[in-house]
C-alpha cells in the first residue's frame, strides 16, 4: 500500500467520522428542541398559575375578611387549590399551598388574627414557586432574600 493510498484512506475515515459526529449532534439538538416545544404549553400554564396564586396569596395576606376583593380571592384560591393547580404544581409548591391553606382556613373559620403568618407563608409559597420555575425553565432565580422572609417573621 502506497503512502498516497494510506493518506486517502485516513482522510476517508476521518471524513466519515466527522460526518457521523455531525449527524449525532444534529439529532441530539433536534431532540432537545422538540422536547422544549412539547413542554412549552405545560410550562407556560404552570407559570400563569403560579403567578395567579402569588397574586391571590398576596391579596389574601394583606386584606381583612370583608375587605374589597377578599371573598373573590378566597374563592379563587380554593378553586385552584382543589382544581387545576394540582395538575401543574410540584411537591414543594403543593406543600407550601397546604401550609398556606391550613392557616387561611383557620383564619376564615375562627377569625383568629393570622396576618403575619399568612404573609410569611405567602412568601414561602412564592419562594417554592420561584424554585419550581427555576428548575422547569432552566434559569437561576435563586431564593427570595432571607432578610425579606425574616422581616415578615419580625426578626
């Protein structure tokens, strides 16, 4: 075998190898793009619901029973709690919703003042939503500043 034919053979092998790598890389990229496109409606709806829950808990935590908008926010919170949000929330958000819901239920049934506790739990729920969205969307949001959480606890 001549040196020229050895070079041709090596060039052919390297070319095939490069073509195979390009083909695999293209397939992986296509697969990742397709997965993102498939998940997009779910992620978008999850974001919308988390935003709504954040607004509802903010309203419920800063308004007294009987104030304008409290009953509407209260009804919508429980609708999401037992309904659609169950399809989209992760475990941490579900646990934060349960904690918030327990205190909200006690507040509305007994009238005990839970304003600070509701505000603290609303921030913790928001923090759980941020973490969930951070994982789902692949962005680094981080936790809410500890100072904000501590301020609500009076520390």
